[in-house]
């Protein structure tokens, strides 16, 4: 006789392979956010994928595998002022003036004075209707006139002169064309250069006074390298010698394999080697 109060164990439930299982439909409103990279030093935000901070130059770790930081930087033509300050030109159109892509702090220049265009095969200069006019090698351009230029050509903004320097051309000697004697517009002055800052691509004269160098435009000497901070260091030339000061740069300044203490002035000698990350600079002194 079966006990009605007895518990009878049955088999495991069998899943019906023909049963339709309803899942969650994909959402079309889901937004994938790409966050910018915040620099831990200057707290500025940078677009994703940059190897270094666009503001202070801090190198971001794990940005790229391998020896990506040792890759050579792309060199572009520059416009050089008489004092050695350089303005890097980018591919395409570059407006030059007191409020252009290339900022010239001279009252003779208009806000939008001229335009320098870098094409793959030629570099041209065009006057944009400036007040004091644009000249190339002493020849004034008409408004809207485009003139091809090359290495060593002089572009005058109403009397303020800029020289076009191409990569690899900075150390070449520019020879005068023809055999005629050129008259002097002004009497010669005494050269006050005490030493020269020797960079990988050029030499910058150092007269008495202070010279600030860094990666940003606006420095006396612009070093376009990601290891260099926007305002990296200062060189002081005095009667006592040539001194170097790190202005609190992000990646530091190394003198003869020793890292300098920020804001401390250090005297330099003719055999000293200074490293700004991967950039090596030296100093050449005038011989008595």
C-alpha cells in the first residue's frame, strides 16, 4: 500500500529546447565616453593618445610600447627673428602678425599682416592688406600677391625682418649673390656675443643679459621637443661668467649627468654638457 504522506523525489527538470527566452534588447542610447588625459603635474587636460602633456611637457608612461619616445621629432621650417627667437610653421596656411598663428610682437606689424603657406613642393608668402606692407628680400609685395620663398630669404613686416630657416639649413653659410659691393645702411656695431648656445640644429649667440628657453612660443629660444617644458630654463651672461638656472621644469635639467636643483644658478664651463631629456646642448665660449 502506498503511503499518501510519503515524499516522492522526481527527476531534474528538463529544459525545453524549443522555448523562447526573452533577453534584454541593446540600448541605442548608450554613450561611450572617451575621457581626456589629465596631467598629474599641471592638472591640464590632454586629448587621448598623446605621449606628453601639451602644456608642461610631462611624459606619460605607457603611452606607446617600445622605444617610441626615442623616435626623431618631425622638423618643420621656422621664421627666425634677428634676436634668435624662432616661430615654427605648420603645414598649410600660417597667418603672421600681432594676432596671427605666428605672433610678432612689433608695432610695425599689423594684426593679420601676411600669410606663409607650406605646400608639399613650395613655400609662399602673401600680403594680407597690411598697413606697412610686406617685402621679400627687399621687394615689396602687392596686396594678395604670392611670392615663393626658400632657405635664407628675408621677409620684412613693415621693417621688422624675419628669416626663413629650413631643417638642416641653419648652419649653412649664406653667400651673397653677385660680385657687387653692398653699401651699409648703418655703421657696424661691436659684437657683444660672449658665448653661443649650441643646439642639435643651430647655434644661438648669447650676449650679456638673460635668455629664457623652452618649448612654447614667447621664449627667447624655442626648443620644440616634448621633453622640454613650456618655460624650461634661463641662461644669464654676466661679467662673472655664464650661468644656467632650471626654472622648475617638469622633466628636469641635467648638467654633466647631475640633475640641477630648480631655481639655483649654476656656472657653466666650455666642456659642460647639458641634457633636457633626450636633447643635448653645449656652450661655446669666445676665445680671448
